């Protein structure tokens, strides 16, 4: 058990060199060189979704998502420790990793939109940023979770709310 009472599921992160941990957590220069690093990380996450998730089978999508959420949580938690900051703004791996959650189950809809797919992608991006920044519905309380859980949980919740709203919007427009 960790000092917070939570089980440590990420012991592998402690052996990684600090430059590696920080560079992965900040997506290299993306988290440190721009004024709105969370927005930059989210935009990179859209590219991540498009390249790896959009054409994946449902099983591959789910496995890759779970693997990246696990690894991202461990890396973000370790970066917090090494940077001596709680949920540092320059750590944008969390935004990057959760973007595919926004579009979970929507790959067919996005494909069917053809040249208009960007509208749904932009809506997902905008909604995610809105919920990640404002943290409504108790999302802000998730940041109080220990270690990397707090870093990742608020972004994951914002992505899930975004996903639900996108599904509702698509269903309403299909009527």
C-alpha cells in the first residue's frame, strides 16, 4: 500500500529515468512551449485517435485504450512526484490519452460523415476542453485522488461526459 492507502499499481515507473518520465508526461516540448498546454495536448490526442483508434476493431480499441490509460496514469503520477507539483499544467499526457474516450463508439458515425467528420471531431474537442477546464458535475473532486489517479480521473470524466453528449447529439440529429 502507498502512504495514501491506495495500492501502488505502477512500481515500474520508479525505475524510469526522470528525463524520460517528464518528456513523456509533457509530450516533449508540447507541454512546455505553448501557452495553453492542455489544449495542445488535446489536439495531439485528436491526431492520436485518428491514427490509432479510428480504424481499430472494437476489441483493439478497448485494449489499446486500457493500456494507454494504465500507462498514462502511472507516468502522470510519477511526473507529479518528480516535478514536485500537484497535477502540473505542463503534464498533458492525461489530455492526450483520454481523447479517444470522447469518440468511443462513434467510429462508424465519423466515417459515414465523410468530409464533414471534422465537425464531430471539433465538437468533441470543444466539449472536452470545456469540461476539462470548468470541471462541472463534481469532476473537480476527482483531482483529489492520490498519485496519478487524480491527474487522469478528472480528464477521463470530462471525456466520458463528452462521449455521452456526442452520442446524444448524434442520436438527435439522426431523428
